[in-house]
C-alpha cells in the first residue's frame, strides 16, 4: 500500500509523489495490462518477449562494460 503525506495543503506535490511511486512500482503498467482480458497464450508470448528483451539488454550492458561496443 502506497502512503503519501500531504504537507502544507500542497496537493499537487503529493500527487506528483504518488505518480512517481506508482510508476516505480509498475502500477500504471499493470492497470493498462489488466484493462482487457489477456488469453493465456498471449500472456505467455508477452512474458517470453519481455524475457528476451531483458536478456538482450543485459547482454548489451555486459558487452559495453567489457569495452566491446
């Protein structure tokens, strides 16, 4: 549960902090994903694509650290 404290009646600042926390936790992405039903096969395909994307990103970072790129 996310808790945001409103200080000095500054609601705008509290909203910005809330949005930032929700963004970091992935809540917005989750809400967008759950807006419509996702078939199990589509879910598996999406998860596999995400895993491939993460692996490629990790590989790129590793290559860059080693000075190959």
